[in-house]
C-alpha cells in the first residue's frame, strides 16, 4: 500500500467502441468515456452522478478491470491497473451492483456466496473461512440462520446485504457501488445507505458511489462529480456542488430531483427535445444543444474543466470571469 497516493486515480481515460459496419453501412465510433481524470482519496466517498448512458457504468467496469481503457490510465493504490493480476486487483477493489438478485448465484446458499472469494484467493483454513463468513454476516446485519438460506428465500434488502458481505470479505480498500439501492424500496434504501456508512468507518473503506439519485449521493458522498456524454462537467465538495452548482447540467439534474412535497408536482429538466447521442458528439461543449444558457462560443469551443471561484471545478464557459464576458 502506498499511503501517499490516492486509492484510485484516473488520468485522461477514454473508452471507445466500434459500432455497426457491414455491406451497406460504415463502422462508427461510440465514445462512452471521453478524457476523464478523477481521484478517490483514502477513506473518502466520491459520488458519480449523471443521466443513464453518460458513461458512469463504463467507467466502473474499467476501474474494476473488466474492460481496458482505449486511452489513458487507471491507477489503483498508485499502480497501473494493467500491471495488477486478477487476484491482486480483487484484494484492492470490489463491486456492489444494482440488482442483488441477478448478481448472486441462486444455486448457492449465503455462506457459500460470501465465502467463495476466500476460497478463490486461498485465504485461511476451512474453519477460518467459516469464522470470517460468520463475522461478515454480523457486520451486515444478518442473523446466523441466514447462512443456510438461498437468495430466493431473502428479501431484496437482505440480498443486497449478502452482496455487500461478499464484496467486503476480502477487506478491499475501494468499493465501487454501482446504483446499489435503486432496485430497493425507499425504506430499505435508507437502511442500506446507513449500513454502507457504518462499514466505511468500521473497515476504513473508500467508495466510488455511482447513482442518478442526488438525494442518495448527498447523504453518502463527501465529493461529487457529474458526468455528461462521457465527460466530467463538474466536480467538487458535495455541499457546494449540490447546493450551488456551477454547471447548467448539474443544476438541471438538481431541478429534476423528486421532492417529498406533493404540492410541487413532478419535476422537469426543461432541457428541450435534443437528447445526447454518443455516436454523434456535438462540436464545442457537448452540452450546448440542450443548455438553457447557451451562447455562440459554446458551439465552437469545448470548455476545460477549470477551478471555480467558490471551489471545485466546472467545464463551462459561464464560470468565473467568462460569465461576465458572456453577459
């Protein structure tokens, strides 16, 4: 472990896919991630937000080593992920996915599911692995009797607790949570979020928490990064980003969030009828076809992700001094 380096660092990461092609159609390039640079410090929670299709899950797959970047570098514990073996990578980073039912083997009981990573990594004796599974059951709030249950016999919240126990049994440093509560009831979501916060403190974990639910991210994350069409358009301390967003897209995400006040009705993003298309990236700022504050410069020049006067970074020509020039 290199204590001086962040647990996760992304340096100019791109991911492109070839799409289509054949006798009558040329092959096109889909850009899923476009030049993302981010850090997750040890012990922190970074929330990654954005609409479906913005590249969040693709980024997660590259961090987990399931896909290789087309360009750029992913570093875990200060080392390039490409230099790490599968087992070494598994000891550093583990995932918790959206749907706990599809991510668990229905033919295995809970004890087998949680203990399998220990067997794969050759950790401990049979008795030591049994003790480790029992300890993890207690840490995630499951009773000893659940060890013999199968996933189909558990509720959604219990299944997600099993998935969390499986992810943590190897004591990784980084956990990638990809929409881990979106398939659960609201009351159960709160329980799982509180559990994740408790485990973070107990086990000294770092989280990359991916979600489209800003209320969930606000509860868990210390920093937030917003993605649009494969790019990070805003990043900073959670209270500032979610309290006073500097990018029009982040502001639109906040405006679209559901509120418990029924008198306010259903929210709307009010971003027009032009939807993002990763197969046909617009010129200049990728967000300009939908931006309510667009002006001429936006269509011809892509903004850099630069520091904002109030802290954080935003990729918008309207931040800082440029705001006065545009006005």
